């Protein structure tokens, strides 16, 4: 079975992180909290969680690198500790930790695959998020010439650590909210298998969103352009792959 840790990037989520960690630790998995330059209150909360439970550790970054930068640092730390897989989870309580065993079971059956959450939203989902996600889906389908990636934005997923660290060493994916999208497209280009599990995603009323409407939308738009140019360079191979799947 894979040796899996739960990787949670944290930036000023002191109100939610305790409940998320408690839910994760019920499954007896080691938990790596990546402190992405949080303020003193959140930093103290993370230290208290780690001091109370030897299965929880804090990886403290020198400043705020963004979600992607925090996940990348966590993946490298997981590799150093010889974990084979890392289950990425958001710190704000959006993800349903009760689905964690299903993700682990799927990863155990296909250790090379990325196990991705396909979000099931409730009525609390903001409409602006819905339309933004759909636009991203269209660009992802274009940049992979397929509908293989069901949802590129859900941060509930299991990564094979070695595959991701290799990608980080050879490419330069975005370090903020563009990270989750870009790594899936690049992994798809590399032929890494992906499997999809439905999982409920909520929007807690007291949750804190660090999505910056102007800057992050600009970064995501730039990323889509960069991926489109990368797709054009890979076009013959991608078309050949699609034709091979048809035949």
C-alpha cells in the first residue's frame, strides 16, 4: 500500500484548521501543515496542533508563496520523508474529509494515478464561481484536446509524490491559484493516468477565501495562454494519442 501523508497548505485559517486536522487524524494519517506565511495567531494555532499530536507536523515557509508554492514545498518535504503519495486538502473546511478513505482506496489500486475530486456543489456555491469554473473547463479541454480532465480546480486529490516532484523539477508551474489547474494539464500531457471521485464541496459561511479576483484571474488567464502555446508545440503527439485511443 502507498505510504500517504495528508498535505494541507495553510494561510491564516486558524478558525477552521483545527477541525480539519481532527477529522483527518481520525483516519490515522500523518498530517503535514504547510504554513504559507500565516500571521502570528494562525502560526500559534498550528504549533499547538503539532505539539499536541506527534502525527501532525508544521512546515513553515519564510513568507507567503501562494497555494501552489506551499503545495510544491509540501510535496518536496513528503519526498524527503519517503512518502509515496500525498493527499492534498484545503484548510478552510470546504472538502468532505469523510470521503478520504475512498480516495486512499483508489490510490492503493492505481498507485501511479492522480486521484482527483470531482466536486458536487450545494446551493451555497456562488454563481460567479460556477461560471468561472466552466470557463476554465473549456480552456482545459482545449489544451488537452480531450474531456479527460473532469475538473481541474478541485484541490481534493491524491498525488504520486515522485511524479509530481519530477514535474516540479522539469517545469515551472504557477505558484498560486493557477497551480492546481496547470499541474493536471501537464500531467495529462505526460500520460499520467487520472481517476475521478465525486466529493461534496461546501462554502462555509465563516470561511476565508484568499482568491484575489484581479490578480488571480490575471495569473490564470496567463497560464491558459502559456498552456495553449505548449499544446500547439505538442499538437502532433496529442493528436496521435487521440487517434490511437479511437482505434
